[in-house]
C-alpha cells in the first residue's frame, strides 16, 4: 500500500481546539442565599424568614418577599455542594441518585452548618426516599413515614406543600386513594397555584382509578381555576391540568383530540423546560394510539430522550416507548441502545421492569 | 476518513442559532435536530424535517431554516452510503437545499453555518470525484477536472473577498466574509463600551510622572456594562476561532485541489504553494494567541512541504511538533501526525543520502523518546485502537528502525537487536490489525523473526506469543482466500497448488497457536486470559479446517462452557457445532451415536447461553433437525414452543418446524392401526402446526418475497398451510395463502420464482393449486397451473411418466379428500354432501373442458385417471353416489379408449402415437380394471389377454396378479349367476393358470411358486413384500378350490376339492409354520374353518382340528 497523507482528519479537531482555547474563566460566586424562580430569574440575598407560603430575603435593594408558588429552588449560601446536587436531582425526581449524592456530604461539615441547611438536608433525604419508593414501588411505607415525620417536624418549612404532595403520592401508590386525597387537601390552604395543585392531584387519583371522565372534569375545573392565577405559577398549573386532560382523552380513545390538546401547549412559548418531557411523553402516547403514527410517536419520545430528559420518570417512560417503537419499525440496534440506556440509567424504574427480560449475553 | 472533512461544520454550526422568538415546539425541534445530528441519526432528522415542513403551527422563520437542516441530514446520510453514485446524488441534493437556504439571505451565524457547510460539502464532492477517478475503467482526466471544479467552488464559497480597508460589507457571499462581518460588529460594540486607550505614550521624567498622576483613570463600568462586555468578548473569541477555522479549511481545499492536477504540473505546484502559504501564515502569526490552531497549521505546512518533495524543510517545520508533551487526545493525535510525516521525510532523505553515516544520523532522529511514543500500545491510545494514521506511523517506524539496525556496525550487536526487536513488535502490531500495511508488515515481521535469535530479549509475554500466532493464522486465512478465488475462477491446477501451500500454512498456524495456548495455560491476568482465549478460537477454526473435528469440537466446547462471554466464544461454539455435525454424519455408527448425543448437548448449551442470538438460532436448528430425523412430533412441538419469541429467526424456524410437524401428522394418520397414535394426538399436532404456520407467515416482513434457501422454507410452509386449508374446505384461506404477494406459492409461480419452477416443491405447489382452482372453478388459472405442471415435468424421456405420476398423485389426494369427507363424523350431513358436490362439479367441468380442448396424451391420461379415481374410491360412497361413480368409471374407460384409438389416427403426430404406444400396457391394465369393476368380464379379459400375449409382459408380476384376480372374480361372478361350468373353468384357471398360446397366465399357484424363492431369501423390505404376496397367493389357491367345491353340490368331486383346499392350507402351514404372521394365520384359519364346515363339521376346529386329524392313525 502506498504511503499517503491524511489531509483533513484534523480539521474538525481544530475547530474544537480553537473554541476551547478561547473559553473565558468562570468567575467565583459569593456565598449568598439564592432563590431561583419558575420564570428562570434568580434573587440573591439573605433569607430572613421562611414559611410554607412565602419567604423573605434581604437583598442589596432592600427586603423582598416571594410567594412559594413562584419558587423553583432555594439554595442557601455556604451549603455543601452535595446538598445542592442532591436537591437538583430531587427536582429531576431521581431519588436514588439524590440519596447517593447526600452520602457525599461530610458529617462534620453538616454538624457545623446552619439549622436551615440541616433542615434542608432532612427534606432532601425524605423527598429522595419518597421518590425512590415511588419509582421502584418498594419501601413505600418507609417513604410515607419519613414524609409524615418531616411534615410533623417542620410545619413552617418552605417545603411543606411539596412534602405533603409526596405524602399523597405515596398513599396513592399504596392503593389508599381516600388518605391520599386527604393529604392533597392540605395543599388547598396554600397560595392559589398550590391550591389548584390539590385539585389536579385529586384528578390524578381518579385517573389512576380508571375514572377517566370524572378525572377529565377535575382537570378541566383545575385549569379553569388556574387560568385566573397570574405569572408562571398560574401558567404551570394550567399546563399540568391540560396535560392530565390529554391523558384522559387518550384513555377514552380520543387520541386525536389529545394530540390537538398537547399541540396547543407546544405552540406556546411559555412552557417550563422541566415540564416539557411530560408534555412530549403524552404527545407520544397519543400518537402511539393512532394507527400509522409510529414515526410521529418516535419523534415525540426522541425529543424527551435527547432534549427534555431532566426528569427521571419522564426519561424512563420515553426510553421504554422507544424500545418498543424501534422494534416495531424494525430498528433492532436502536431498540437495543434504548433498552441499554433504560436498564443502566434507571435499573429500578417500573418502566425498566415492564421491559421483557434481558437477554443473556 | 474523507467524510471527516465535513466534521467542522457539524462541530461549529450544526447548532443553528435561532434568529427569532421560538415556540416550545420550535425550540424542542431545533434541539432535537441538533441532538440527532450529534448522534448521527440523519434518517430521523429527515422525519422531523418532513413533518415540520407541513406543520402550520410552526412559524415561517422556523421553516425557513429547514433547508439548512435538510442539507445537514443529507450529508449525514451520504456518510453511510456505500454506492458512489447515490452518495454523490445525496450531496447534490444537500447542495440544492443549502442554496435554497442561502436564497433567503441569512445573516450572522446562520450565514456562517450555511457557507461553511456548503464549502465542506464541495470539498467532499471533490474528494469523491478523485476517489472515483482511481477506479479502473474511469475517465481519470474528466473526473480530475470535475474535482478541480468542486474544490474551486469550495474555495469560492469559503474564502473572503473583503479587504482590511473595506469599511462596508454590503453583501455576504462567503463564510469568511460572514465571520468578518460579525467580528467587526462585535469589535464596534466592544469599542462603544470600552473607553479608548490613550493614544499618546507617557512622556519621560518628572513631568511625565506628574502627568500620569493627574491623568484620569478610565471610567468604571457598571455591572451591566461589564456583563455585556464579557459576553461580547466571548463572542469575539468565538468568531476569531471561526475565522481561523475557515482559513484552514480554505488551505485544505487548495491542498486537495493541488492533488487533483497531474502530478508535477505547474498548476499543482502553484496551488500547493498557495495552500502552504495560508498554513505558514497562521502558524507563524497566531503561535501565541491561538496556539492550537497555529500548531495544526504548522503540521499542514510541513505536510504540504513533504508533498512537494521538500523533505528536509518539511522535517524542520515539523520538528517543534515532535516534542508535544500533552496527553489529551488532540495533543496525541497532532503529535502522531507530525511524527508520521516526519518519518516519511526521514526515510526519503535517508534513502537519498550519499553516505551511510548521513543516513544513519537522519534515522537516529527517531530517538528514544519518539520510539517510546510510537511503541504506545493500541489500548492506551485515545481511541483504544489503531486507526489508519497509527498503522502508517507504526509501520514507518518499524521500517526506519529496521533500516537503522542495518546501518549499525558489527560491535553494536546489542543495540541492533534492540532496534530489531522494537521493529518486529511494531510490525506485528500492524500485521495483526490486518488493515493498512498488513502485508508489508507481515513480511517485515517474518524477516525480522528469522534474523532475531530466539533469546534476543524478545517479548515473550502471552500476548506477544498470541500475536505471533495470529500472524501465522492470518497468513493462512489469506492463502485460503486465494484458493477460493482460484477455484471460483476455474483455475483448477493453480487452486490445487495453492491449496497444498495453504495446508502447509494451516499446519504451521496450528503449531504456532498451540504454542500460544500452552504458554497461556496458567494465565490468570484478564489480559492474558483474553489473549489465550482468542488463540483457542483460532485453534478451533484451524482444527475444523484440518478436519480434526473432535479436537475442534472439544476446544469450541471448552470456550463455550468456561468462557461464554469471551470475544470469539460464540464463533468457537459454532465451530464446535459444525464439527459435531460432521462427526455425526461421517463417523462409524457407534461413534456417530456418541457424536449425536454430544451435538445435542452442545446445541442445548448454546440455546441456553444465547437463546435469541444467531448462535442460539443455529443450535435450535440442530435440535429441530434431530427431532425431525427421529420423527419425534412431540419434540417438534416442544421446539416450536421453546424457540425465543423475540428472535429475528423465529418465523423461519417455526415455519420449518411446523411444515415437518404437519408431515408427521399425515404420516401418523396413514400409519397402521397398531402403531397409529390417538386421533386426538394427531389432531393436536395438526392444530399446533396450523397455529405455528399462521404465526410464522404473519411474522414475515411485508416488504418483499424471501429469496434463496429461506424462500424454499417459506414457500413449503405456505404450501403446507394451503393444503391444510384445502383439506378443511376453507377455500378463502387457500386462496389467501396461495396468492399472497410475499409467501404465496402460486404468486411465486406467477412471478417465475425458480424455487417453484421445477422439483418436488414445484410439483406439489402446482398440483395443490390446480386442485384448488378446479374446485373453485377458476378455470383460467387451472389451465395455467396445468401448463406449468407440464413444464415442471421437463422435456426428457421421463417427462410423460413424471407428469402422469403427478396427475395420479393429485388424483389420489382428491380421492383421499373425498374419502375423508365420506367417512368422517359429518359424512352424511347436507354440508358435507354439498361440499363434495361442489368439488365434483368443479372437476367434472374442468375435466370435460380439458378432454375436449387438449388432445395431448398427458392431458387425456390425466382426464382418464382422474375419472378413474373419482369412480373407484372405496370410502367415497357417502359423497359419490354409486351411479355417479359408475359414470365416472365409464368416462374413464372411454377416455382411455380414445387414447388408444389415437394410435391409429393418421392425424396424430408420430411422436404422440409413439408416446401412447409406450403407455398402452398401463392403459389396457387400467381399462381391464374398469371393466372388472363394472362386471364386464369378457371386455376385461380381452384387455388382459392382449397383455398376456406378449412374452415380456407375461413376466410382469402386476399383470399376472391382476390376471389371476380377474379370473377368480369372473369365476365367482359366473358361479353367482349359476353358470357352474364357466365358473369351474375360470376358477381353475385362476388357481392353476391359463395357457392358450401365446397367452400365458400363471394363476395363483404359479405366482406363489415364482415368489417363493424371493420371499424367503432375506429379511429386507423387498423379501417381506414378496412373502406377503406369496401367502396371499396361497390363500387364493385354497379359496378357489373351496369355491370350485361349492359348485359341484355333493359328490366325490366336491370332497376331492375340499380335501385339496384343506391340503393346500395344511401343506403351506407345514412348510411355513408361522404362515406369514398373525394376520395371515387368522385368514388361513378362517378359510380352513369354512372348508371344515363344508366338510360337515358343525363346530369347525380350525388348526387344532387339523393337528388332531394329522395326529390320529389313519382310518382302516
């Protein structure tokens, strides 16, 4: 074989290298409390007061009060990195990973931390345990106990409603819809968007029991109530109710209507990125229910897998559907990759358990 | 490799930035397209794009970006397209899409992305044209010119036209101009925020000091301003990087263009110089501010010089790159490139050096540090494998070290051995990779292996020994490939010589691999265990090739059981399976049985280990074959149930299994009563076969009919299912199956599938189709089926007989179907009668048509034989009324008669008359049979006498049996009619034979005599059949005597004949005590009792009475 040069191999690498060479260094952040809001903005300062309904910060511009329904995340200045990462994982509903992340927190560091940080560790631990139980369907009672203990021990926590909702979820998963509804009722005392959430979650209970028409009415009522709430929180509540309604339509063999409902959500420019995974999953489910729309369904689930994969449950659901759809349209290698991603990333997920048994290698 | 030219666009530009506010769907779709591009899923990108193009909910702005996305997807598709013409078409389509996008005059990042993408694409097209020009039979000049055109267009698309002093950029038409425009915009924005630096240099001395103190500090920026400045500076760096990337791409296009010109031409040199100048400028100008881009440009600069034959200068330019110390993939890759090109230069300059000392000094530039670098094992490289760059690098390094070793003085023996050892190690690495330079590396390794003493400090690790063995193994494989090529091209003598040489290489490889396996016997590190297992895989294969099947099976079995997850274990298991199959087929009976048991165990292990993989499917196939060969219907059912549901080979497997199962069910139904399974069991097998056939056929891909061997399996299965439906009277299913576009046997006939044109499958397909079309009165198709059947019978001497046999078989199937209808539990229901009537009507109509319009002998024979089968079925009474049956028989006789008459028809062709003449005996035998069935004894006898008048036909056992049977039947009929005299004559002739020259009939007694020798000569099937006919004939002898005794009323003749009948039985029993078995004993005793009854015994004692009589003293 004659010698020959390899002329263009490096061109792509040059591009990467050039770009990397010009990356500016990141600036160091001061240790302030940070409240991240649903609209993507952030308030920095010192948190001076917290309650289930609101929190107050002293910022350089003065005192500022924020309703809890507008808050996505609260970060405390000086909190351990492990706590921040674990909380992020809880927001992605990945309880198992969050618990593993909590293990990285140094016990001595925690002992010396502020009470709010220690309380937040308790919250993250209880929430992660609850999410892990919900994801795997095991240890539900233990999750329920930790959630109930947190609610009892921290009646003024900013996380009270979130934990109350998880408590309802755990009860629902144990087949106790009446107790679950009672737990959700506690949300009714919160700010408007939280109160609407109570209605949505109770409709979820009806959906779970197969009472699709009643659930649909519940979602529609919740959406109507949420329509009057201003800001991102109201919009988010409307979207959640709309999504529930779309699920009901699929279950009532009105998949085309469900596609139209979800398309309306997607036509807007206001969806919270974290919720889009769920939206595309419902779109994919609706399209799967329509004969001849396998490619549309694939696109929807691929969007979750490759773009909106932040929330573990949504991602697992999409991967499960991709395994089946790739097999259906005769792409076995892609099906195998999706299966591998599901099995390795979410080994305990109920979606993984729904897969056919893994083949021997 | 050439596709990587497009990588830049994918890196920097695939994330096409939005130029408008996006909806949730638009944002998500754009991100999805980016992700799909990154994942290299261009087909899915096209799905998204195609949907987006027609989605009204998406904005016009978003849809305007789709042509760019489409181009990106098409370029992605072109990467995996193997066909050069289709690849070019995809790229052309992509270019059109990019042009459509550019027509919208995009700006900013979108313009940069589009122009760069297009430039890259044109480079790709140019490279494709050059690649094509190197193929034999291509017009190299024309393609070279086309390539030059592509590269020129690429440069025009990439290279900027804006000069530094040009203030305004009115219209952007190139990637570089688009970047410059953005960069200038950013520079202006930065300048607007940042205060301008003081233009004057500070003065010297105290005055200057005072001035400096009084100078105003630059105004402090607000946080927002600082943030904006940070953002802009970040963008500035990005665009500066893009500017350099674009210029490098221009240089690359020019370099490729220079190669497209004739070598050594002025144009080539000028273009190469232009390219070199670009790289040189970047390398020198940006060494401090953009070090990586400058380093790469330095490499291209050196490479260009090397390409121009300026090896010394190239080596000097590249020298700084040889010392790159970084371990990042980018640093390692760049250093490898630089060392590779440097080696090329050193080898060239050393070869041209006038004195050995200079050459040695040049080669010594490959110093210890570089030697360590080139010896980096593949697993430690960033990609964990040797790519083309590294293979070239290692081989060149091996060559350089070898040459250097050759230039060392004799006292430097140790240094030389070290160099040779390293050279050999490198050569083995390249040879084992079996890609670029493998042959040259193998030769070098082999030569160095001979030069090096055994104790030369060579690496004797297990991995090294296995690598050595692999070299020998690969050498054998290459020889083997040559043998196959020679055989395929019909060069027999050369193939034989090559085969002998290959066998020697194989034995050498076996020795080498066995050494490797022995060396690794105690290996415990994972790497060594993996190496020795790979040697075992080779050994299993080599042993199989050497026909040492037991050893091959043992090695393959060991790997499968002990290292099932090792690389190559599956392959080895397949070798074991194939070896055991050979042993089972070839070994002596005892050994073969053991091999069969081992084969089954091996297959069971494989299905356990790899149930749904290809290896498991092979093993399942072996297990199924075993069940089929053993006629183990239950075993077949269990294999169908156990075969993995998700295996892609399930449809073919279950179709094969179900076809065999149906055959077993049919055989079982036809088997003798004592060995016949319960009807419920057979029904269960049929149900399982039906379900599996339905599942298997439904699971076949809907795209196209199967081809090759699987076509035969699929068509056989479909045929079996069609036959089942035909038996069930399910005409819709028969039609659906036969005419299914993918697997339908009749559809296959219609499209001329070779699998159903000739052979048993064709014959069964056509007879089944013919039956179905006749039954459903699709007479045109029936006619086509008949014609196809005639073609299937061929044109040789045997074709007529073959065709007749096929028609006869079809008639028998039809008869069996009618019998099944006539004897089933629903036999007497109106539904069954109606079904039978429709079948008969269909046949009548078709037969009538054929008999009138198709005078061919074969067609007329078919008409006659089918009428015959319709009229002579023994169990069809319930569905074919007697008058109808008699009518069919008469129609059959008439058809046969017409055939015989054609012999004397002057209008018939000579060939046809000859054809009929050859069939005349069998036609007359058939006619005789029909007349016998219709009680027309004289007519039957007339035909029989014609047959018996010829001395050759007199020796036909079939004819003699039918003749004796006819005489006996005619005699008994005459007796029944009261014509004792005629009856006596006929019965006597039936027993003793008839001789009226030239007619000779043996009679039952003569038949028995002629059969006796053969009947008791052996134990084979033929002897058994003869024995059966012998005892049957002896029974008839006694029976005719009894019949004759009954004619005479009372008197001595009667007694005499009864005694003779009894004696016939007694003698037979004395000579052959078992009388041919239980069934015959029963028949003989029954006849004996009838005789004894005629002799006056009120309670005849049969054999016991016979024995008692023979034991008592004779009467006085």
